[in-house]
C-alpha cells in the first residue's frame, strides 16, 4: 500500500485543545519562558482556559515563574496538571523532580519521549489554549514538538541586540522546520523606564526592528521593557500578578485570532 496509508507514524495531534501557540527563541536567556508565562497570564485574564506545556525540558522555568510546586498525578489514565491560583494549568518535568535544583542530564531520546508523553497523556482536553515553551535553538527538541503537537503559530522572542539578520533567520527557519506560521516577534528588554523621570532609555541601543520587519515581512507584536518588577515577580513565582495592561492586550491580540 502507499505510504499515505501507513499509520505507524501518527501525525501531530491537538488533544482537544482549541489553539496551540509555541514560544521560541533563537538563543537562550532572552526571556522566552517569561514570555510564555506572560502569554498564559494574558489569555487567562481574557477569560480563556489555558495550559502551559514546558517543553524546555533541560531548563524548565515555568513552574518557578508561576509559583507551582505540586506534582501532577494520574487519574482516568490522564496526567492531571496542577494549576496556579488563577487556574493556569502547567505540565513540566520540574514538577516531577524531587530536588528541583537537580540538573536534567538526559539524552535526546529521553527528552523527546518526555515531551511526547506530556502531550499525549496530559489532560489537555477542553482547554482553549495551550502555550508551549519551546527549548531554545532549532535542534532536536523543537522538532519533536512539531512531530507530536499540532502547533498553530509560533511567537519568536528576541532582544534588541539579537535582532540581527542571522537570529531572525533562525526564527524563520524554526517556523519552516515546524511547518507552522511564525506569528511575529516579541521584543523583550526593549527599553527601560527611568524610575525618577519616567523617560524611556534604549539601554541596548536602538533596535533594528524596522529594517528587520521590512526585510522579512515580519511584525513586532509586543515590546516588553526591562522591568525590575517583572524580574522580582518572576523570582517570587508571582508572575500572575504582573500588571502591564498594554502588554497583556498585545499578547492576547497576537494569539486569539490564530486559526486552528
Ligand atoms: P529564557 O527562557 O529565554 O532563558 P527567562 O524567561 O528564563 O529566559 O528569563 C531569564 C531571566 O531574565 C529571568 O530571571 C527573568 O526573570 C529575567 N527577565 C526576563 N525578561 C525580563 C524583563 N523584561 N525585565 C526584567 N527581567 C527579565
């Protein structure tokens, strides 16, 4: 029979989730996990039921940022996920580690297997949105995500100085690899605001955003300032309390219209 009839390799699935948004970055440390968590907060505040899949298996930060430490448990053959105070559900390998400081030193297949199992066995059904915090870069794990999860759109997190042609090209390639539309860029640490006079300060120099947007026909969907409050709330596991209405609206607007 033809390859099309082969059902040994199942395609990516939705698990009954309305829309699936992945958050990626060309490199680490740009605030990808922070943006993933903030997107979940924004959608939750807008009234949607949201779950976060922490697919950054070797650097799992979502539980810390959202202040969850309860372990998932199995009921009705599904992994039931713990939720934040406002009801954001989270599945992360960090929730399964006895010592959450323990390094996750796993080889590729185990990491891939974990992501796959979290997706296929998690109780995702009925959620309006799943936010997938991708591992940084464009290697093995993002590909696993593509093979198991039917992602509807990718948000690419950058910083002003990483808005180089090279990094943006990586982001575009990530979308292509995953065969998923790149919704646009979220620029993190775009500027700072002086606590004394309120003036905006481009501490990383002016970004090349507009050139890049033209060159690649990409949009910058949201800009996030360097914000002490954001760092503090993240450290305290209270990102849910972050107040920045403009940002929340931008993140919601960037994702609610995405086609499933
Ligand atoms: P990544 O997932 O890309 O590795 P994280 O989201 O974990 O990055 O962020 C790295 C660190 O930077 C965290 O401690 C986070 O609190 C902090 N951070 C991220 N974005 C901001 C921001 N806009 N203002 C202040 N601190 C930030």
